[in-house]
C-alpha cells in the first residue's frame, strides 16, 4: 500500500509571517496616507471662493467700459446708450459714461444734459456734476453746470435724489416740476419751476425769467466762441426776462442796452465787455 502523500503549501510561511508581523512593521514601516477629501468638501470650497469673489466685485463695483462724448459750441447732440437711456447734450458739453457692474455712472464735466433714463431696478443711474450727485432709476431730468462747480438739477418726470458733495447736508428728493441748485457744495431750498421752460434749450430757445445778469451771461457763454465778460460786478443782480434764439446770441447782446442800464463794448478779437452805461452830462 502506498502511504498517503504529505500536504505541501503556504501554511508554514503564513505561520512564520504571523509570528514576525509586528517586527516587520517596525523594520519596514508603510508611508502615511492622507485620506482623500470628500467631493462634497471640494464643491463647498469652490462655491465659497465664487461667493467671495462676487462679494468683492460687488463691493468694488468696477467699471468695465468708459465712453466719452462732446459737443462743440453751437452743436447739440442726441445719444442713445446701450441700456436704452437717451442723453441730449447742449452746446459746449462734455460727459463721460462709466458702465459698472452694479451701476451706470455719468460724469458731467461741462455744459448741460437732458437725461431720459431707462429704468433698471438693480442698476441705479448716477450723475456726478461739480458739487452735486444725482441718483435715479428711471426718469427725465436736466443737469446744468453753472459757474465754478455749481450745479442746477430740474426734474420733469419720475423722482431723483440730489446729494451735495459734502456730507454735512442730507440729500434732497425732487418731484416733477421741482428744481434745486448746489452752490459751493450746499443745496439750496427746492424751488417750483416750469420744467418745460427750464428745458427749452432743447428747442434752441434760451428762456430767462427774472434771471440775474451774471447767470444770464454764464448761459450765453455756452453758445458763443468768443468770451463775454462783465466789467462791473455790481451789475450781477440786474434781472433779465425774455425768450431768445440760442443761435443768435449776438442779437441778444445788442438788445441788452435797451433792456438794462448797461453798455456792450465789442473788441477787435470778438470778445464782448458788458459794463455799466454811463450817463452823458
């Protein structure tokens, strides 16, 4: 009879490894493995980064496009902006339009502009001019730079908030048919006006209603290339009333001596000097 064969296999080796497993771990340690972050954690991190970036952009409100528009003396220009708003620039006017992430901003550098603003609830329309800042969301209003950095705002439709350059005075809310001036960074009391008359320049008419002479001359300068100067500051308070053609400023200057006690002296270079009329003895 044949004797049964002996079983051979890995049993002896396994037994040996089992006895010396801890010793082998000490001699040949495995490298430490970082657990993989969960996919959900990655998504949360990305979302947080996007939220922070959007928050920073909203806080900074960066301008992504700037446009500049000008008119020469005697020129009037109508513009339709990308958002549908319409700007009518008067003679000798200059504006810069800044398109921002969360707002639309216009800087009126010189002259006068009639704004017909397209409504946009989340992107207010802001006009900066001299000592005043006007904020709207959809309306029809007029902004005119006076002498120095003084500004006049007239509202025809909608509602606007006019804020002075300084922080010592609260903003003023204008309703249709109201007007406010910003003089030296201070808002004057709100006045009731005929908005159509205040905006008559768009039809080439200059309307003065008991307008001080110095203010009237400032308006006329906007429509004449050669300068107009007032030789006597005591004439400033004289009042002018009438409707005149914006393209015929020299005709109005010729009429002044028949309206007021002034003399108009024309210089060789085209300049005009307005001074007090002298009485002959």
